[in-house]
């Protein structure tokens, strides 16, 4: 038979061992749980994103119907960073914000500029690109950007250049502003002589000029109108912060700069 003192010592030893085991086990389990925890709340979720598909080089539709361009590359990079499954769909520009508000999709990544008017309807992420505007016209000297009179000026409706044209030139000095559903149609009228100049974002103008160098070019200085492009989501949607965190990551690791170089060049 064990003595009372030895029995007490044995009980204390077993109790201490159990306490150590109890303390160490949750820590190990917590470590395992943290190791397996998803990197973001969006992990595994499907995020439906709308783009225009008619605004190269930001977004365009390939011959096979697939979508390409800077916006699509940025969307895919963000979804990879967030460990989310992204579904990117095309939507006509004029209906792109109404479609977001009607919950047809969760976000818009479509070269969309932050404006006061849009901010009344949607929330924007941090900007992922900054634009400038340029005059695209014939290089025969017939267009003087410092003296614009009695001309037909083209642009895309519901864009910052379109609004700039209307505010500064519509009905002034004999000028007429013609706005189109997309820049492709604006450029067609410029090429056919139905308009004298198009005011467009610099990267869009350069993209068109890559295949239309003969007789056309950017004339005059760039116009900096503080045009910042960002992701639109519905008001109060926490997805805004998820996108902001992912944007910060792809900006700091150089991926965003790589995508700009790949789509826009120097």
C-alpha cells in the first residue's frame, strides 16, 4: 500500500501533467487552425464583375467572345489575391451602374472614373489608374487646340471627356459636340471626316493610333482633369474594403505596374 505522502506527491504530479497538457493542446490546435485559415473573407466566394468590353485597351471583346484588356487583367489579379472566384461579364456602358444597383453583378471594373455624380449612387475603391485627356485629330494642321471654333467635336457619352466637351464647347464659338455610345464609333466618324477631333483618354487614343497612324495623331498638350479610375460597388458593401486590401497588395508587390506596362507600354 502507498503511503499518504507518496500518494499525495503522485496525485500532484499527475495533476501538473494534465494541466500542462491542457495548456499546450489548445495552442497547438489554434496554430493548426490559423495555418488552415483562409487569407481573406472572400476566399472561395464567387464575385460577379461587370466591364464594358468596348473600351480598349482597358477592356475589349475578342473575336472568340472572350474579354480582354487592362481591366480584365486587374480583376483577375485582385480575385487571385482575394482567393475568390471571379465571373466577368460584359455590360453596355449606359446601363452599367443601373445593373450594379439592380444586383446583376457585385462590382464594376470598366475604366470608370470617380465623379461626384457617380459617388451619389455607388461607392468607389481606391484608384487603380490615373488618366489624362488628349485631342485626337488629323495631323495636317487644320486643328488648333488653342483656338477651337466652328468644329464638330466627338467623345463618348457618360464619360469625363464627354462631360468636359459639353461643359466647355457645346454651343460655344460655333462648336457642336457629338457623343457616341462608345469610342469606336467616335473614331469611325473622325476617320470618315464627320467630326474634326475626338477628346479621349490618352491610353484609348494611343490604342486606336496603333492601327491608324496615317494622317492622325495626338495634337496639343495632355489635359489633366484629375481623372482617377476605380472599382464601383454598391453603397455600404464591405467588398470595397476587400478590393482596397487586394489593390494595396498588387500595388506593393509590383503586379499592378506590370499589368500597366503589359497593356499600355511606356
